[in-house]
């Protein structure tokens, strides 16, 4: 039994979920975790979603439920599960500095991954962590003032959206916070406004204006905005290509809002010094909240990055980029950046877990690769060991945490299980390591 | 298997046993009466040792979103407090906001066998249970936070009848697998979302026009009507504000005789006298507690050093953010349900305010007469990490030690406190009440907190030591449900605890109304709120349901 | 006679060797030192597995060979002298509070991270995060001096609270980001967005640089304080020209996002 | 004893324990460093009337100052470390901080220190900033020509005040010539200053007077005009003019060396006797015997 408690997710083919009418279920394919979509499984187990499901959801369910690789491979050759598990255990046992990465998985999968990491002295990092750290570094330095979807839905009169169209990563964001039209208070949908900075407005957004800005200039623009909100007189005429007058005007609008939010997707802040942009946002929120209410809505959680990070945090105390090499946990977001370590050949074995999609496996140079993934795993054949794993919310139940880090939802299976949960595979690798 | 702890000095206040030498028989995880075939029992000789039931921390923030935010914010604090893996235990970190593994291990090493998370947001219940499921060995339980959620306030504003409220409260307890109801800064967290920065007990909520007093009345009534053993768990208004003694006394009055529990009361016992406009109101508070048998409290003692404050009271936390050290903070509005705020804090013994806070906590401990109505807490981690309990026990049981500590503090604070003149010293029997018998009784854990036949075999054996801090820091034996898990302060077995909850009866027809509300205003369906007993197992914990008070509605 | 460590087996995964510090090996014979524990990836190993060792520990330590994959050399050291004849890996002298480290070659990332005192001199180049905080922490270097004759990477002196960092060559982006106080002198070019989040403290460069819009130009003058710093660096062996010592500097105040009490001083060309 | 035919009386100079500090003033040019130094050492002839005694010690070439600019060192002496600190704050604040382009550094390493820059910094009204270089803390105080840099604290050490020589001559001209020569010679010695106008004092004083409010009064024993009326007179009829040189120094040896050189230089035609003032050895902690000084050479 693991030290982290018992009864991890049930993998005994629980009845597909029945809630609020036939086949209503929760979607694991973005950080919004919509719990109002309808899924139906064909005889072959192909799951089609309908109702309010977005394109990401439809694509995700059909991709992960499609026929494909469903037998373990050792160096590209079919193998039985026991052999594959033993081979994986052997690789990890021999490794001097293994990486457990990818980590697109649910709570149960992450629990098992951490038990394994603890046993084999691995470094743990998530495929999305470079995006996540754009937020985290500012957060750990200053903290944050944030809010959640229901608050936004009922209170937000001004959206300031930074460097993302929102829709391409979180298709239903505006639908879910604005579309209902009805709010708890006297706020009407018609009262809402949005400003898109450095991005085009997405469908479903409230009446919007756009402030064009090259993405790599966002840190300067946001810093100037923060300074203006704090009342500083800046000599510069522009920040990036945006005139200071425009920035001062936005500052005034934000100060006048009753319950504004700044929304961004760290994944879209893909330029140098993005953390400075986030830091400036945190700074201006501190100033704004001296006189009004204004909060951050950092959009994330895709590929379960927030879920996996939360489990690591609560079990160990540190977020990603934590190493168990010495036997004790050691956190350093630069030192244990898996991409940096791989590039510098500091890793000599990789276990890559991708249960929700096919997260691209980074170049592992000559380090052996253990791949735990779904039916479309592109790297399966070049992996030293490939073991197919199920998708939470499809093959098995699971838990995931939503973009706002507060709501966590249960994903019930939407078809009879065809692949084993990652948690189960990882636990058997841990077991096998005991006998190495 | 049958075993017997033989020859120990038993201290078991729930059964009126004060330091009597008795044998304790354990079979299948339970304490039993001496059986006929006692001879075959596996004998553990503990002659001369002090035996108590497993300790129960009835107010400790160990799981849920705000704790995870605190963990995330304090890599600096974790670094110094890393626990390396062993063949038995896993690596984990932290002191102020430890990882769940560290939390379970440390509590068990200190002889604690049950811990209660007192501020679980209903919308965050699932994560709280996931975290508690990863907290080994100890049993857990949660208090669901109400009183700032818009459903409740809306019902109140619309003048819904008490019975309706009761059903909603029952539904919340049921679907979040909780054991009690807590209210935090009644109405204040919601008011903060309307940009109010303070809300007094008789001040109207800016939108719903209801007062905190009303919220307290209705919720304490609901908890009482439903027969929930633990009275309404109240985190008062104006936490940490000089002069908040008035709000605290008003809160006691608002209960109108119904059972309420005032939590971390130290933070609510401040006057406004003196040059610094900050003074101890411990005497007035203790007097009120002594005079109102319906009131119980836990202290929330502070200790000096680095910790982190994590609270649902984001109104107060936003107020305190600039006092934080290291200077960073998280303030969060949450799902039209509540909020949370996290501010790292460093209490300094040469700071007038901090030193006086320390003294106020101890004054309350020593001035409240009935040990059954006061509980030993630091409001972990808000006053100090739970690992400081043995030190706190020594402060309570050893007057000269207490005074030595007192004399090291900021001199002005010493002058402003009566602590030096308080001669009371807690006995081991009283300590056992504060840390075992009373918490079990107030929470309705019939089979915990005592050593009588039928009780779960959560048993702690201490070596007698005049230095109570040393004595309570490393028990010689700790048994959880009959299994030996700690020997000489070292873990020898890792088990997983269960979750204690209550299931009061309520009219299920409320669910349709709640479902409609969620459909119209919330970001998830009401169905997604429900955590079944099976799901609780997925989270990592079995469920123990305790009876509600007989004769309740 | 001091202790000399000569690298004989280059590690494949990084070797964590904070044991390579004068005080840790003080009074040890060569064979005793060879038995000192180091962390090789996720395995315990011994200094002797990687280094040939001669002499006895007397508070002076010589390390010979390309130690580019040896991390934490001189970490947390508080006294003594450490000479690296070759390259040094990441985390050289992290958290050191006293003593002196001289590296004849290059040093990796995070030299003198969260350093409290003492002196580090790197005659070659150094990597990113020199004298910085462990990312995610708030306070970086708290005292002491780091002098690099070559160039350094990004985020030099991030979160720095006190002390002196001097770079003979160029510095990368984000130099002095979130700096609380202290002094960073870069005789060459300053990278992009230097001084972002600067609270107090001084960032000096001998070349023109792009300044953030949240900094405001004050004046051109000859800061006596800078002459003190540069004269001191000259004594330390850094080639400071008379033009740099006596020159006029353009003063920019910022960062307006923060307390606006920091300065960037750029030598007038 | 005779030096170059001038009688040196077998007596001693009686000197007092004081506390001394050494201040280095630099500026863009020697002119301005000297201007600040002169201003700072003005009205500092005697602790009795000026609360401290101060003088310019020497000019320091640019190559030897911490900021590479020309400098001047000033020595300041007072009756206690605390008093020395107060005087430094007053005089550095009023005379150095105010003087264009100057900076002010401690030039006396000592375990005892007094805070100077640490108090003057408040003139910066919140705009001041500190810098720590090689273990020394400096304050930058914004000023209209840029900024004034002053060290946080200055060393003070036990020192000697009131070393003296009395030059007894036949007439004013030769006596002045003798003391001028003596002063030039004594200023070669480091660590000493001669606090009186260009190093010379003509109204040597004795302790007390016939008026009880006056603590020191004219040294009638050496006033030629009073030879016939004062019973205390120490003069012969050939003496027409007496001038005194007072020496303060950081070390006893430095004071002695200065006196030795002074006596040598002053021993010239027209001078009849060289002696020193004392109070019978009842007041001062140091007795510097003139013969002992000269027999060394």
C-alpha cells in the first residue's frame, strides 16, 4: 500500500456515468472542465460528444477513444504487459538521473507517478511547465489576487484580456461566464465590456475594443500600465508601440471598474521575459484593490498541468521542477527544468506520461525512453518501452482541477474501459522496481 | 489479535480516570474489557508510563486550496524542513505549510490520531478530501464553510424560513462529507466582493441587507435543529483588529444561547487601550466564556518565528497583506461561495503587538475555567505550526518556564499583560481533556478521545518527564486503530486514516431548488458538488459516519 | 601543504559536490578526503571516485580539471581559499558567507546564488542567474562580491539585496531584475530589460543600453560613488579604464512600477 | 643643555589625553578640497573656547585617495569620543557637505567609531542612499552639484593634546622667524597638527585667574611686560618676545618627534631659550621632557 493513502481510482469498469440526464459528463480536454456535455460510446467504444461540447472536446474524445496502439511495445516489438513493466522498471532502476515528465494525467496518475519518482530518485516536470512558470515565478515572488469562474459570471463588468484570444485554448470561456445573461446581482450582460491587449477578441466576448501590441512588447506595456495605475508620471511617449495616452486611458477605465478581471493564458505568453508581464499584472492588481476590486484570471489547466502540479504541491510542498535524487525533495525551477536538463544531457532515462493527448516527447538524446500514452502516441515505436494507458473521463474515473485552482471535478468513465489507468501501470512499475 | 498495555498510568478524563494504573486490552483495533483468556494477550509492559487516548486537533488547516496556495508560496520555508525518504516513508517537506505526507507523519509522531480541517469551502471540498486522502495515518474531518455563499445570503434576504435553510445546511454537510459547519467573518467575505473593507456584527451587508448577527442566528439554529454535535464553528468578525473584543462579545450574544464555538479566539480578544491603542481583552473574553455554557473556544495561540496565515477571511487577509513577511500574499474570491487569503507571517518576540498576542492567548488559556470548553490549538499554521504543541503544553503546565519566556518579551508588552500574575498550571488530566476528551465530545466522536471499552484503539504512551515539552514531543508508543505506528518517536508503520462525518436528515426536495440555482448562477452543476462515499474512497479515505444528536428535527 | 583535487573520471550526469570546500576538507588527509560523500545523480558516491587527491586540507584547496559538470563547488563555504584551475559547474559558491573562490576558467549557471559574503572571481565567463535568487524566492545575493572578467548570462543579480557584482564583458537580458539594492557594474553591454522591477540599487554600464519605458532620465553627472566602486574594482584586478573611472554617466531613475528609487548609470560616449 | 647655542631648559611639556579623528576630504580639484579643509578647521584653536582643536594634516595625492581625486586630511581633537563625533557632524555638515564637489571619508581605522554620515544622511530627506563597498558603508546625499558622499562612521582614538614649546627670543622678528621655521619643520610630521593660527600662539595661558568666572588667563610668567610686577615671571631681562607652539597628535611619539624637530629648527640666532609650559605635572597625563627629546639626537 502506498504511503499516500489507499483506494486510488477504481479501474474495474464502473458503469458509465449517469447524471443530469443521459450521458451528461465532464470534459478533461481543457482547463475549464465543462461538466455539461453529453457523451455517447459506440459499440467499439468510440465516444462522441454532443450538446454544448466544443471542438477541443469533440476532437479530444474521438482522438483518445479511437482505435490505435493498444498493446505494449518493447523497442517497437509487441510485448506482454508484464515484460513491458519489468523492462520499464529495469531502465529506471539503472538510471542515475531519471526524469518523469509529460504528466498529462489525473490525480490518481500523478499520485502513482510521485510514488515512483520517490522510489527511483527522479526529477519531475510537466510538459507545460515552461508556460506555467511564467505565472509561478511572479506568484512566488509577490503572490496574487485572483477570482474564479462563478464570480466572473456574476460580477465582472470589465475584462482586460492580455495576449490571448482565449477561444483557441479555452473555447467556451466567454460562453460560460457571459452567455447565461442572468446574474445574481444588478449586473446585466449589456453592461460588460472587454479590452483585448495584444490579441484579437474571441467569439462570445462582450463588446470589445482592441489595443494592438506585439506580444514581446507586452511586458513593457503592462509595466507602463502598472506604473500609470500607481500614479507614476512616465516620460516615455510609448511602451512598445502603444502611446502612453492610450495606456493612461486604459488605466483610468480599470480604476473605474467595479469588479474587473485581467485574463491571460500563460501558454500564449510565449516570448522572452513573459514573467515580467505577469509580474506587472500582479503589481497593478495590488494597486487597484486599494480602491476597487480587480482580480486575475490566469487561464490554464490544459493537459492537467494544474492538476498534476497541485498533487505534487500537496504531497511534497514543492511545485514542478522538483528532484527526488538525493532522497529528499529539492525544488529549483531553473536547475530542474527538464528541457534544460535534457539539452545538457543531465538526464539518463525518461518516463513520459501523456494520458490526455499525445504530448510531443522532447529530444531525449541517447537516454532510454519509457512512454505511457494513448492510442495516437507518435513516439511509441522509437520508445524503448511503450505501454498504452487509458484516458480519465473515458476509460476510467479520475479527478482534475480547473483553471481557477479551486474547482476540482470528478471525471466518470464514458465507455467500458479499453486501456488501464496510468495509475495502475505506474504502481506496477513501482512494485516491479522493488524486485530489481 | 489480542494485546494488552500493562501497568501504565491511565489518564482518561472522558471516563473520569485520573492517573490510575490499569491494563488496557486491545483486540481488532478496539479497546475491550479484560477478557477471560487475558493470559494469551500479547503483553506490552508500560509500567510507570503515562497513557492517554490519541490526541485530536480540532482546528488545523491541513488540506484544501488555501493550504496548497500557502505551500506554493513558501519554497523558502520548505527548504529548511525537508524529510528524506526511507524504506517506510516518502520524501516530503515543510513546517509552516507542510506537504500532506509530512503533515500525517509529524502528527502521528507527536501522538495525534485525528485532525480536523476547519475551513473547507463546499466548492473546494473535493480537493480538500483529495489532500486529506494523501495525509497518512491520522483520521480527518472537515467543517464546511457557510455564511458568505450567495445561495444562503440570497435565501436569507428573501426571508426563507429556517426549515429551508436547515435543509440546505443538511445538503451541504451530506454532499461535502463534513462533520460540522463553520462561518467565517459572517457576510464579510461576500461584502468584500462588493468592495467593503470591514463589516461589523450589526452592520448591514451592502447588497443583501442582512447583518452578520442574523447570519449567526440562522446558522447556529440550523446546526442545532439538524442535531449536528458540534455547535456552529465561528470565526468572528474583525479578526486581528484592535478593539474587536466588542464584535466577539456581540457574536456570543447573537447565538442567543445556542451552542457556538469561537475559534482562534486569541485573534478576537483585542482592546484599544494604551498608547499603542492595542491591549489585551482576555479577561473580558474569558469572563464571557465562563458565563455562557453554550460557548466553547479554541485559542489559536501564536508562537514566535516564521509561519503563514491561511484563512477564508480574505477581507482580513487583504487588510493584513502589507504586514506579511516575506512580503507576498494571495487574496482570492471564490465561486460565489467564499474566499481565501494567504499571508506569510513572522511573529517577533520584540514586537509589542506580537508579544502581547502571545500573552493574550495564554491569559485566555489560564482564565477560562472549564477545560471542556477550551481547546489547545495554534490555529495551525496561522498562530504557529502544529509542531509547537509540546512547547505550548509546557507553557501551560509549567509556570516558572512560562514566566521565563514571558520575561524575554518586549517590555512594554509585559507591562500591558497580567500573565505574570496568573499562577494556574494545567494538570496532565486537564491537558488530556483539552487535547482528547473535549474535542471528541464536542465533535460527537463517541468512540474516540477515550480509553473505555468499545473505543477505537488510538492510544499514546508517554515517558514521564518533568519537561513536558520533551515528554509530549516524542511519545514512546503510538497506536492507531490498534496498530503500533510509532515507537520512541519513530514511525514503524504507515496506515491511512479515515474521514469522520455526520449525516443529519434533511428534506431532499431542497436539491431541485439548489440544482436550479446552480444552473442559473454557478459555473458547475449542483450534481458536480456531491462527493459520494465511493468517491471519498477514490480520494483516499474511508468514511466513518457519526450519529447526530437524538431528538433533533 | 594544501589539498589538491585532480579530476580523473568526468561525471556523466551532474555530480553534486558541496564537499569540495576548504572547510569541509580541512585537516583531512588525501585518503580521508577521498572518502567524503558526494551525490552522483541519484546515487551516493565518494570524492575519490572522481578525483585524484594529494596533500592535506589546511584551509586551502586546489581543484584541477574541467569540472563543468561538477555542481555546488564551494557551496555554503564560510572561510578559506578555493582555486579552480579549469571550469566550474553550476551553483559555484551558492550561499557562501566568507572566504574566496578563484576560477581560472569558466563557471556555469547560478554562481554565488543567494550568497551572503565572501569573494568569487571568475577569470572566464559565467552563466545565467549569477548572484541571483533561487527562482521563486524573493531575495538573492545578500552580500559579498562576485567579479567575472568575461561575460555573463541572463538575470544577473536578480533579487539582489546587497553586495557587488562586476562583469568585465557583457551581461545578458534582465540584469538586476527585481533588485532590492546593491550594485551591478557591467563594463560591456547591458542586455534587454535590465533593471525591470528594480526597487533600489545601482546598475552601471560602460556602454549605451535600451532603457525600459518605466525608467526616467535624470541627468548626466560624475557620481563620486561610482569612482569609489570602480577604483575598488581596479584594485581587484578588473581592467577599468580612466574613461570609465572619470567619465560622465547618464542617470535613469526607476523602476516606476516599483518604488522608483533605483538607478541605471550609463557611461556617456 | 645647549642646541646650536640656544639653551634648552630641563623641563617638560605637560600634555593631555584627548580623542582624535582623521578625516579625508576629496574634491574635483585640490583647491576645493583645501577650501573645505580650511573651513572645517577654522575656529578650532583650543577646546576651551572652540569645543575642539583641528588642523590640516597634509595634502593627499589623487593616486592615494579611494575615489582617485586630490585630497586633504584633517585631524580633529576633542575631550571625548562622543564630543569628537558631535564636532565632526557639525563641521563635516557645515563645512564639507556644503563645499562643491567634495566627498568625505574616514582615514583613521579604529575599533572606536562615531556615526557621522549616518546622521548627515537625513539631509537627503529620504532621497539618500547607502552603499557598502569592501565592508565600508557610504551615504550618498543628493546635492545641487550632484551628490555628497560621506562615510557612515569615522574612527576615533585616544590622542594627545597640548604638547607645546615656548620660544624665548630677544625681539619679535627673530622670534617669529624661529617659530615659523619650527612650524614648517613640525608640519613634516604625520599625525600632528598645530591648531593655532599658522601654528603659533602668542597668548599662552595659565589655569585659573583672579576672576572666578574665568578658567584660564594670560600666562604672566612669560609676559615680558610683567617681568617686573609678576612674581611668577620666568624671564630674564634679555627676553623681548615669547611665542608658543601647541601640538596635538594621534600618537605620543608623533608629538615628541614634532617637538624635537621644532626645537632644532627654532634654535637659531636671536633665540635665547627654548622651554615648555607645564602645571607642575598635576594636570596632564603626559610629561614630555625636553632634554630627553634632544638627547636622542
